[in-house]
C-alpha cells in the first residue's frame, strides 16, 4: 500500500468516532475497500457488516446502489474466506431488503445467491434461487437475461440428472442466445445438451450438439472447449457404434488435455476409461487391462482428494 493510502486510511479511522449515520457507513465502506485490497478479508467483512447495519437502519435515506454495494462487499469477502454457504445466506437476506427498493437488483442478488450455493455444492438450493429468478422475470428484463436464467436452470437440472427438464431449458436458452447473436453461450448450451442426450442414450441428438460445440471450439481456438467437445463427440460416436472415430476423438482429447495447463485429471480418467471400453469391444483385452491398471492409482488419488 502506498504512503498516500496509509494516510488516507489513518484519516478515515480518525474520522470514525465522530461520524454518524450515512457518513459513518461510507467511512466504514472505504476502510473495507482498503482491507479487501490488502487481502485482509476478515476485517473487510467486519467493516462491511457494520456499514450494512447502519444502511439498513436508514433505508429511507439510503440509495439502492449504496445498499447493494455493501451487500456485494460482504458476499465477496465471504467468498474469499471460502464461506460460499454463508455468502449465499447473506445474499438471500439482501434479496428481501432489496425487494422493497428495486425488484431488478433483488433478482440479481438472488442469482448471486444461486451461484454461491452452487459453489458450496448445494445444487438444490442453487436451483431454487435460479428458478425463482426466472419465474419472477418482469417486463423490464432483457432477453439475454431470460436466456441466462433458462441456461442456469437447465445446467443445474443436468447436474442433478433431470435430463428431460434440462434439455427443455437449455434449448430455450439456446434460442434466446441465437436471437441475440451470442455464439459463446450457445456453445455451452450445445455442450450440456450433448451431455443430456448422451445420458439418455440418444446418439443422434448427442452427435448433433456435440459437433456444433466442437465447431465453435475449433473456431474460437479454445483448447479447454476443444478437449471437452471432442470428449462429448466421442461419447456420441460410441452410441452410434462408430468406435474407430470415437477412439480417435478420445485420444486427441487426451493428448490435448495432458499438454494443457492445468490438466483436468478427472477428464483424463474418463477418457482413458472410454478408450479401454472401446478396446474391450474390439477384443483387445490385454491393452484394456493395461490402461485400467495405469489409471487405477490416479483414480484412487482423485477419489481420496
């Protein structure tokens, strides 16, 4: 921190005992910024929380942006402290306060709560938040936001294994993104539509979406996307009994992945298992056993992590 910032912080602390109301809250918020910027997230959280108490007691005279800003400060600090479940709960509390002030800000905070619940591994609560945000869409909500709401709901249903419901929402999201000319979000829709159709053993639809995802990934020259798309397309090819093509796709995805930084080791295991399965189908049991032996330690390491 520069000398200027140190002086500024010292001045802010000196003002605090004699300040009241909104002025005091603003000083607390400024001090929280300084604490956050030096990675003192505990102090940033405490300062923001004190500011929140003042703002909430003066809701009538506080702007919605000031209130929203302090809630974001609290949730960001909690996220940095690796407390996503707590961040989600704070965001939900903020939703109730913001509803009285601005419906759009309340829904944005509800979506943030959904993201924090997802980070905490609570997919059901995350789904509840995103579904509620989608259902409460008002006439002022733009189409791209509606598209992302459908995407979030579809993605979470896919994560929870509710594939038919996921497909319906992901397809709606894709339609919105296409109308808005947003190719990257369309890629993600195609990727997870492929995942759903693979799980449902629908090879033809899986092939269609996986190929579209790979086409975008190659055009964008995004290695992570290319790896995942080749994996999905390989799985679709297996469903279509096109084993030689699937094998080539899996091996290419494996090679690209292990030369990436960082390596997706869980995907390495999945790819190796698919390659071994194809070898078994072709009668090469010895080679399949060798692959399975080789990845056993890696798989156990990942499971123990």
